[in-house]
């Protein structure tokens, strides 16, 4: 039975989904088969009670909830396809189950808004500077020195900025030790700002073997709300001091860290690589600049749920990346002094930019009648295969129809971006 759609405010629509008696009867039977093993009735072995007996005992509605969960995705997907909707929110569901022969499901959803772009050709941008400076070359060389440094034990002086000290510490708030505030033989780099407030600075000038008190104040907000904003005292003992010894910059250094025999050749190679990198970064910066200009030419009323969803996706992506580095979100928040709401707020601005840019580019793609060819898919599969270091055939086998539709949208957006960049004007 066809569904009906009623338009509401704020890009919301209400779908009325009818479930046929046959559909609901089939879903109810599946619900019975799924749940019967959990039901124990006198006179029957567990899981063997007939459906009719169970319904007599508990009411005919006993399986309705699971039946609705089974049938809803089917009728909902059919309605989305029937009305050709782009939904950007989870459905809010209400069900009328008064008559098992005429089940009606109401689903309210938010739709993707239509953007309007007044002009997307001839957008202007300031051309990025791609000049490589001597300071940038020196910074690259210093990074190589850092990688090839060696740790030297210091015995004849006090702690200095940049040193690596091995310490024991225990923290107290109002004279009481707090959980997570104790460490033994902990290596801390002075100046890394790994510890809160002025903890590291207070170690400067202290000698090996020193026992000292370090007074700090926890930031507000802080990952642990019980500690946020409170003064704390840390009992600290300094066991040892180490410092980095950097190699001299000469021909021998160039031979150790590169394929070149002389320092001049090594510097020339760094210069060339930095120039290439700057040119590549300039391409991305130009894309960002013209997209910003495009968004300024775009009119669209964006529902709040799209910003919330994008923010959540960005946080999930960030969580996966730090987990690959062996860090949990809870640890990250503790180290940075941020709570969940502050972390989400920090991503909100970029989330809004991403959503606005995507809608603007999709509008351009539509106006350009951008299409996606088999060659476009092939290039994207090749790129993904190289990124994940697997065979292209495996990538293709993993991409289902829904994923391919999403991929097609991404390709159209990239084509739209190419059009506006190609027609943009550098100032």
C-alpha cells in the first residue's frame, strides 16, 4: 500500500506508512520464532510453547513490538524511495496498533535542504605564497638533527628547559591523594606542557635527588570534574636528568641522514622537496579559498541536525585516529583538561563549514549536470586500493550499491570543485 507524505516546518516531513495484514502477520510470526526460546510456560518445555498459547497468556500484542521493528525498515525504505527523499535525521516513530489488520506507522524525518548558488564562476582568491625560505630549510635540517640526537646523562647541573627528567610524583587536593595523580620513574620533557599549569617550570633549577613541592591549579573545565579549578600540591622527587645532544651540521651529517655526499647537495634536495610540498599545499589552500567564496554566494537554510551529525562524525573519526596511537578519548580529555561538551564545541565551527560547503558544491554539481562514468569509478577504486594497500578487485567487492551511490555523490562534488577552481580568478 502506498505511503503518504505531509510537509511540516523546518524541512520536516511526516510519513504515514501502511503495513498490510500479510506483512504484519509474517513479521509477527518471525517475532514469535525469535522470542519463543525465552518463554517458559507450565506444561511446555522451554521454547516449545505454541504461539497461540503464549498470546492467550500474555495478550495478542506480546510480539507486536518486535514485529514492528522487523517490518518498519521495509516499509520505511520503500517510502523513502517512493517519494525520492534525502533524509538527514533518524526517524521519530509513532505506531497505531489498535487493529492488527491495519497497522499504521508514522515517521517524522528531516530532509536535506536545497541550496541556491547565485554565482560560482569568476570567484576570486588570494594566491598563496609558495616561496621556500632559508628558515624553513634550517627547520627541516633541525628536525633531522632531533631524529638523530642521542640522550646524554647530566650530572653536573640543575634541571633546565628542554631536559628530560625522571621523577616520582604524587598529587594531593585538600591534603588527600587523588586517583591518577601518582607516578614512579616517569620521564617528563621540560617545556612539553604535558603536565598542567606551571608544573614543569617549577622543576627548572632543581638538582638531582631533590624532594620538592609543586603547587598548581587544575584548569576549568577539566576532564575530571572533581578536580576542575582546584589547587593541588604535588610531592616530587627528581631521580635523573638527561639532555639531547644534537649532531653538528656538516658533510658527515648529510651523509648520515641522506643519500648525498655534501651538505650543499642535501640542502638543495630539501629545498626542492619543500617547494613541491608548498605547491601541493597551495592547491588545497586555493580549493579552500574558492569554496569559502562559494559559500558566501550560497543561500540555504540548514537544519540543526545536520551540524550535530557532522560534529559527531568528526569526533568519531578523531577518536579512531587517537586510538590508533594507543590513546582513549577519556585519556585525551584528561590530558587536555576538556570535557565532552567542550570537545564537541571545538569541532562545531568546522562542522558547520563542512556542511555548508558540501551543500554549495552539490548545488553546483546539479547545475553543471555532473555525471559519473565507469572511468571515474575506476580511478576512485585505484586511489582507494593504493590508500589501503589492497588489490583493486577487493575494494570493488567491498563496495555495495549503497556505498557506490555515496561514492558517486562524492565524485560529483569533486567535479564541481574542479569547475569552480578552474574558473576562479587569482588576485
